[in-house]
C-alpha cells in the first residue's frame, strides 16, 4: 500500500508484500538507476542487458535509446557516420580509411543525417543541410586554368617577387593580341631568346588538348582561338631530371577551413615520370608528349611505362623517395620543403577571396548548412636549380588506388597499386581524423567531467581511462597523422599578403542581398559613401561611370552570366584604381593597403555609431578592437590600433 510522503517505513514491512520490480530491472534506462524510496537502501544490481554505467550490452529498443543519450562517461559509443554514396573513384580508398578508423559507412546514403558526406565531384553532388562535406562551393570553378591564372596575376601585380613561382600566362582568346605584342617586344630586345609555350585548354584535364608551340603564329593556336578558351604559358625548359627523365610532383593539400584559414600539407606525395628521355624543346620534338608532359593518364599508354610496387622505382614513385635520393646527393631538403610550403600557402591565399564569395552565396550566414573541407592536388615542377614551379591545382585529384593493366590490345584490367594506396589512403584517413566531428564532443565531455567532479580526479580516473574495449584512445592503433599544418602555423610570415582577402570582406559586406555574388550599382555607391571615398576630384557621377565601364568589360570576359553586376575581380580592379588616385607615389601594394586601412577605419566608426544608436547611448571615442575580418563577420576590420600609425606604415603585418 502507498504511504504518505515523509512517513517512515515499518521495519517488518518487507515481509508483507513482494516489492514491485524497478524500472531499471525492466530494462528502461530512462529512469534513474537507484532504489525506490519504499525499499530499504541497497546497492542496485546492474540491469539485465546493461552494464554498471548504463552501457547497452544487448539489443532492444531501450538499449538503442540509451546509447544515443547515455553512452557512458567516455562518450565513445556512437561511431562517426560517413555517407559514401557519391564518392565515385575515391570509394575504395575511402572504404579502407573508414574501416581503419572503425567508423560507420553508409554506401547507399541514409535517411537520417550523417556526420560527413564524401562527394566525388563537387559540393552540389547532393543536397546537404548539416554535417560536413568534403567540397567547397566554387572550388571547381576557382582552379580552372583561366580563373587560377587571373587570381595569381592579381597577386603578381601586388607582390611580383613573392608570386614568381607561376609561369607568365596569357588568356586566350581575350589576350591573344597582347600575347603576340609582348613576345615580339621581348624578341626585339633579346634576339637570342628562343622561347617555347605550352597551351592548356581551360576546362581540360588529364593532359587532354595540351600542346607545345614555338611562336604565336603556330597554325594550331589559330584553331584553339576558334574552339575553346585556353591559357598559354611559358614552358619550363630546364626541369630537374632523374634518370634523364622529366617528372612532376603531386602534393595533397587539405583546406580544412576557409574562415579562419587553416591549411595542411601531406608529408608525402607522388612523383609522376615521363617515359622518354628529356631533351629541350625543338621543332622536331615538340610533338613528343611522352617526353614533355608528365600526366599519368598520358604516359600510362606508353610502351615504356613501368608499373612497380616499389616506392623508389617505376614511372610513379613516392615523393619521399625522390627527396631521399636528392638528399644523398647533398641537396638541402629542408630548403626544398620550405619553398614548396611557401608556394602552397601563397596559392591558397590567392584563391580564398573568391572562394569566400562562393561560400556566402551557397551557405549564407545565419542559415543552416554544412561546414566544408577539401583535399586539393597541387602539381609542382622542380627546376634544375630546385625552385618549385606551380603547374596547376586540381579540385578533384585522383584517389584511385589501382592502375589499368593491358592484357591484350584494347583489353584492360584493374590491378592494385601499392604506391597509390600507401599515399592516398593515408591522406583520406588522416583528413577524416582531423575533421572528426565527435572529437571535440569527447574533449568537451572530458573537460565538463573535470569541472563537475573537481577534487575527485583520483576516484574518477579509473572509470574514465580503463575502458575494457580499448576505446579510451580510439586512435591508439593508428600511425601518426601524415598531414602537417602550415597555416596558421606560419601566418605571421604570410598575413601581409592577404590584401585581396580583406577586399573580399568589404565586397561581401556591400552585396546587400544574401546569396548573390555580384555587386549592384547601389551597393557600389554605398561602399564609396560609407568609406568616405568621394571628393571634389571624384564625384558620384564619376563613380557611376567607373562602375559601368569596369563591370561591362568583366562581364564580357566571364562565362558566368547568372546575375548582372560587378564580380569580385572587377571590384578589385576598381579598388586598385581608387587606391592609385588617393595614394600616389607609392608601390601598388602600399597604395592598396592604405586604402583598405582607411575603409576599415571609417566602417568601424560607422559600426560603432550604429551600435550606440541601437543601445540609445551616444557614441564617443574610438571603437574597441573586435578582431580581424577573418575572425569576425564579413564586415570590415575595426581599427583597434592607432590608425595614424597604420596609415604611416601602409605595408604592415596583419593579425
């Protein structure tokens, strides 16, 4: 019988009626595991199907529910889930990586959201509203030959010495006349100059459509002008040779985060060799693709291609084996790696401004959406003097771990490639480890336990670290991570290069409409007014003319006509024009840095005034420093330090 609250239980009561079974004994883990108040206090026995900590040992509805909410103090019960339904050619390497991590793969997708979505082509392979996806919106467009060349050229205009790792390039057909004129001018100044040029179709891949020419008058170039856009570059005639063969390096770079910028480089990559001994280009050997082009997809069809399971022999080797060989000859390997790291960071800095515009268009601030990361393939050529040259960047580097073997003419079979598997599986696996969404939760749980049970560390230590299934450290069985962080680790050395990134923050601030990628005339006029850039020498009518002229020219050059307005590259050109008018007699990068400082200063005052009006408090004094544009919203960076000092030192190190 029920008793009133607070009434003592008679000692003879247990003999009168059998006690009702507790909810815990029925397997309901939602009820606290303690004896009911009507029973004498005693230590509860573990429920059937549950351990002492409430961990499910068997199957059943209550166990599943319990594992989702109360998975034990160490929180390691639920595995990370990966949707691999769109992985395509990277599927085999991804499966091995997931198996090594002991995560859960969903090869046909899942009705419920997954933690990570692995796409084979682009961000838009699937409609994702949560979790993490291994592609950035706009990356495929950004690393195309023409777009990459324009982005690097912008940086070359600002910092010509820092960006001399990219060959001089011309965009066809728009710059064909400029190409002809500049080549003629150099030849007139130096008659001994006998250049070679390489033509690369804008949307080409795997060596498709690439050819060499000695002069702009080459008949094949005329055909390219009529067919599709392309980039023509100076050909590197003196590459480093190994075994008399030309080779390039495929390095894998992880862009872990765009804002704040976070970059990792794989400690090993692949070296892809030509299959004919190299000779400097002549009219007779220009057509020898197996001598001049290092593309694996081309050379695999050569009769001289050598498949090898050894990392240091064959037509495809590990980059680490090349470094070992160079080191044995006295080459300073640390210097080579330092130059490569510098090249990668500078290239990513050139790409990130426009990537930010794509990102805010597809995933607007304040709306639900996934976070992004991406593995990029950097193709790098070492010159004879060991200087690295950037050939191109691949948004979808091949992650296949097998190669084609020709059994008979036209009949191929896929054969496992140990060299590919060694490098690529490590890159994918360790990328997943860095992106592990539950890792932070486990760390937070551990920190919360330390705070909650302060003073009882000794008592809790055994429970937290002695998981019988070995899950205390889920990565204990794995090798060390093969990806090395290079940014923000070396941010102090490279932050001064991020001028276009700061311009992109200004551009995004004045876009006005969420989801758009182009700035309208009203937004451009608002930018001029808010930054106090109009004057007696620059009227608003002149501003309108500037907007119309630059926008019209850029829209005629770009293929993207989704919406009208000023694209980021057009805004950058207009910004350069304004900087040169306002700060004369300075190098371009100092002019631009000074104008950015001025714009950010005026916008910070405006933000402070608006904040004071919203609070009903009159604004006064200088605004407090609120961090860099990368750390805050797309709004401009407030001037936290003495603005006069910043303007007197236009080229300053960014924080």
